[in-house]
C-alpha cells in the first residue's frame, strides 16, 4: 500500500491506483470523525459552525467522487 501511494501517478498500475483511492477514502472518513469532534464541542460561533458544515459537505462530496473513480478502475 505505502509503495503505491509513494509512486508517481503515471507509474501506478490499476491495482496501485485502486489502493491509493481506497487509502484516500479512508483518510477522508477519518477527517469526518475530527469534524464530528469539533461539532460536539459546541463552539458558540455561527461562522465556525458554518465552516464545519461546509467542510463536512465538501469532504463527503470528495469521498463520493473518489468512490466513483475507484469503481471505474
């Protein structure tokens, strides 16, 4: 896995590309857990809450996109 991530994109095999996409998806899932933790802190700031919501939506959209890319390989 690590070697697949460290390779230049143009030298990756199809299997390496799937592994890299799977690793990226897992990292985004972990990031979402951190946003859960921040949201649970109930920071009394509207801009902070809005920023967390925007970031969570963006991360979810990217995760879905990577999943579709992985399905295509």
